[in-house]
């Protein structure tokens, strides 16, 4: 990849410029980008856990697969690279942001094809490899658009409709992937389910390829497409090889340490989850004492993160504690909801319908109401309402577990869950967007949104162990209570104000 300082003067052609398109075009574009990122998410998360459950994989091991969703929490580690480097071929014609999106879509497509042809789950390490690659490229796709969105809509009033459009696309795609894949698996098998979603996820690629080039693009469209595809395949292969080597080393280390599916990993996970807070607390005194002009001397890679901690000081600890709790219930529910439905006796057809029209309708209603109230009320109030609705979405599954299986019980539970998830998700994205500096929107949003899901996804990996100890009802009572607990931090974060940076 090559570095480039050039930016495009026309927003329709590139994501690197601050010039605004029309409101309708901006909303439509973020609807498409959300759909592109949402399709693969369920395929390495909820759909995969259901697939593993149907193949008789132990619930504890299924919980371990939830740790794949940890990868997006560390996207801040490579987010600055997307701001500094071009994708060979693609970026020379379509610009840096579109180049990264096209590379990511190729990665998503090939990763899902790999998951399709290993759908028997005969080799769980191979299943995990393709799922990790799918998570990586899905996250890279999201990173390429987040910073641009914040630059284009810097105020709360401007952000709300763009966030809503993005989440409508994202959640529509998640539901389409979840419901569609499950129904295809019910009619055919899991191989066809993943192939169908892979093709659907690749659909935006030709749309981007047909768009106008950067002004004065140095190469033609055909040459850019050929060279970009060849370069991307080399990059994809390199990433796959590195992932394989790292995964093999980690797996060997874990097995060598004596860990197995019978090991109670919950205490270990909690200790690991507290480490980032401890490291940050140790670094904050020095960061807080830095003079404002010292930020200009820090490495370009680190300055977005140092600036965030410098601006909020010790208040950033309260903010990070709040964001870690706020989406806790949603993440834990996503991990075990599908195995719960499977064990409760629901068919793939019933689950497919629940994940389809029921989840989509409820989720869209929640996103719409969350976006609307965010333009009418203070963020503190909308965050509080979101915490309540998210907690209710977790607690409803206790009722489902103790009820006789019926379509009414399943669809009602999913509707309550998805409405709360959609409402809290819309408000949460808006809150994170308001925390970042306009100078470093992409990197800082990547850090905050990644850190927000660090603790929830660490605990999600231990969810199978928790379920074996407290049952499904105890698990969902606990997950809802954790989301609700974020309310008690609202008075603290409402008083956190950032100081001005140079």
C-alpha cells in the first residue's frame, strides 16, 4: 500500500473530503454502507452459534466462539492505517475510502465462501479461522466510513438522521442475513446458506466500481479494477497467513496451559477485562499534566488517542466504564439467544421468521424512535430510556424460557428484544460520535466503539460457562441487570466536559 496526501474535492467520488452532499444522498449512502457492513455480522456471530449448536458442539465451546467478536474492539490498532495508506489500484481510481471498502468487500466475500465449504464444522479451528477473517474485513469496512460520517455531521441534530439511516441499513442486513441464512439452511444446508449471503454481501462492490473516479485519476477504470483486484488478493492472502500463524500459536499456548471446555474461564476473563482500565489509570496522570502544545509533538499514530485522554482527563474513566456497561446486555443476549431458542424446541423455520420480519420491524421502530428522541431530548435522558429498553429486551427471555414453546412467545420476545436493541444502539452511536474530536474522528471513534464492546465480548466468550452454572434464566436476568446498571453512571458522565486542544 502507498501513502497519499491527496484528498478529493467532490464528496460523491470519495469519502476523504469534508464537502457535504445533499441530505437525501447522504442518507442513502449511509443506508447502503450500513447494509454492506451488517450482512456478514450475523454470519460470524448469531448464525454461527446456531450452526454450531445444531451440530452438537458443546455450549461452552460455542461461548468461546463469541470471542471472535472481540476483534472489532481492537480496530483502533489498524484504524490509522486507513487514513494514511491507499489500496493499490482501487484507490488510484476511486479514492482511498472507496478503495478500502472494495478491498474489505472482497475479503468478506472470500471469507464467507470459506465458511460455506467448511460448514460441516468437522474442524473447529478451520471454522474459527474463516470466522476471524470475516470479522476482520467486516470491521475494516466499518472503519472506512465512521470517520467520514462524523466529519460530515458534527452536531447532534445532524448526526441523528445519518446514524438512523446507517443503523437501518445495518440492522436490515443483519436481519436479512440471520433470517435468510437460517431459512436457506432449513430448506437446503449451511453451505448454501453462507454462499447466498456471500453473494448478497458482495452486491455493493459493482455499485462502487461503477461510480465516477477521483478527479484526474491517473489510470483507467479497467486497469484500476484489474490491478486493484490482484493487489487485494495478495493482501487477503497475507492477512490469512498471518492470522493462521497467530491462531496456531495462541491455540498451542492455551492447550499447553491446560485449558479446556471444562475450565471455568469467567474469573480469568474478568481479570483480563480490568487490565485496560488499570493501564489507562496508570497513564492518565502523566497525560493530564501535558501542556496543550505537547500534543503537536506526539507521533501521528498515537496523538488521536492521547488527545482524547488529555481532553477528558480522569473523566474518561467514567465514560469508558459507562460505555462498557451500556451495551452489555445486547452482546450477551446475541451470544446465547439462538442456542436458547434451539434448546427450547423452536424449529429453524420459526427462528428464521423471528429473525426476519419480526426482528426487522421491531428493530427499525426502535432505531427510528431513538433517532427522533435524540433530536428532541438531551442525550442523558435518551441514554436512560435506552438502558431501560435494552434491559427489558434481556429480561423477556426469562419469560420465554419458562413458557411453553409457541410462535407467539418467540415473536413477542424477539420484538421486545430488538426494539430495545435498536433504540439503545441508535442513541449509543450518537453519544460516542459526540465524544470525538473533529480533528481525529476516525481513530477516536474506533477506539471508543471498540473499547465499548471489549468487556461485553470478553464476558460473552464465557457465557457458555455462566449458563452451565446459573441456567438460561439466571443468565438473562444477569445480562439485563448489567445493562440497567449503566443508568447509575449517567449523573457522572453528564458532568464530564472536555477541555480545548490546540
